C-alpha cells in the first residue's frame, strides 16, 4: 500500500468516525436488541434479531469500532438493564445480552474480514 493510499484510508476512517452515531444512540440500539431478545425468547416469536444485529454491526464497522469498544458497549448496556432488577430478571438480561453480543460480534467479524480481503485484492 502506498503512502497516498494509507493517507486516503486514514481520512476515510476519520470521516466515518465523525459520521458515526454517538454512544447514547448505540446504547439505545443495543438495549432495544437485548429487550427484544428477551421478549423473543419468552414468547417464542421472531423479531428478526439476527438482521438487526447485522445492521448494528454495519454501524459499528463504519465507526471502526474495536472489539474492546463493543465489549464496553455490551457491559454498559447490561449494567443499565439489570440495575435494580431481581436476580431472575437480571439473569434473563444477561443471557439475552450474551446472545446479542455473539451475534453482533459475528457480523462485525464478517464485515472486517470482507474489508481486509478487499484491501488485499
């Protein structure tokens, strides 16, 4: 990769970060996913969590989110959702949130891998 390509990539990455949603917006999206996952599991209905997790992963990729940042988002949302809940409810939140995390990280991994392959080509 030439210096010019590297510079253009850094500029694009910075522009993407500036266009990225704020942490509060990401938390809201993630919390909605976890709540819907809880409802989906409890009522045996399909709320299209997989597709929505993929859409969230796309937003995270555009902002160049790292695995550590996604994990921090997860922990923050779990803490908010389980705060002052009974043990049973907190366990349901934790179980559903873990499933959401795995789905989001899987989609994010796919997106970063596709980007890396495209860069190498």
